[in-house]
């Protein structure tokens, strides 16, 4: 949520964003002209940990985030079920300890 300063509520912010993203996707038609195709079904995964960020490229510079945390989050997403959130044990423990209401 912020790469510059520490945020004690970062996991809560990501969890809430994840819920909002699923809600938005599940009400968005895949094709507005053919509602029989249904709604968008996204998978969500997240993990908490350190990352490295930088701008890569000179002709077409792009901001990028890399590191094991990003790879773990990607695995959480790719192994998730559509319309559900999968988080790592590390993120789940932070949520459970600091924000049990989620």
C-alpha cells in the first residue's frame, strides 16, 4: 500500500481492497451485449513482506516491484478460486492479530 513509509494497517487495506475488487468484478458483465456470458470472475491473492521497487527502462520507463513477496502473492492468486481471496499465512496472522474484524 505504501513503499516509502511503514503502515501498520497495510494488510487491512489490502484485504478491504481485495473484497472491493471482487465485489466490483462480480457485478461487471463480461460482455454488455451478451449478458448470458455472465460476470467477471477474478481470483485474488496477497502476501506481506519486503519488496524492491524501481523504474526500469529508458525509452519506455515502467515502475516495477520485485522480490519473493511479489512471487508469493502471485502464487496465492494463481492457486485461488474465482471470487475468493487467498492470502499467505503471514498475512493471515497479521490480520488475525491486528484486525480480527475482517
